C-alpha cells in the first residue's frame, strides 16, 4: 500500500507542476516525444538489425525465393 501512495504522490506533484506552469507542461510534452522516438528507433533497429538471427533468416529466405524465380525465368527463355 505504501508503494501505491508514493507513486500517487509523485504523480500528483508532477501533475500539479504540469497544470500550473506552462513551461513544465511543454518540457513534459517534449520529453515524452523524445522517449517515444527513442523507443521507436530501438524497435526498428531490433527488427532490421542484420546481426539478428531471425532477420538473417528472413533476408536469406527472401533472397533464395528471388534467386529461384530468376533461375526459372532464365531457364524458360
């Protein structure tokens, strides 16, 4: 119960400063935007990093499919 009370007090103090001071509200907005962009950048890097074994497998599979299509096309002509 004490942990909930501590978090409530922290959020209440933060909300008070955000509501009363315009510059604090702007800073909170910009910090939240920066945090969102950082999380999106990390997520993109995790999904597209060539050292990731899952991404390696997907790239290899795509390349093999394309190579097979090109070989079929070359052999048919």
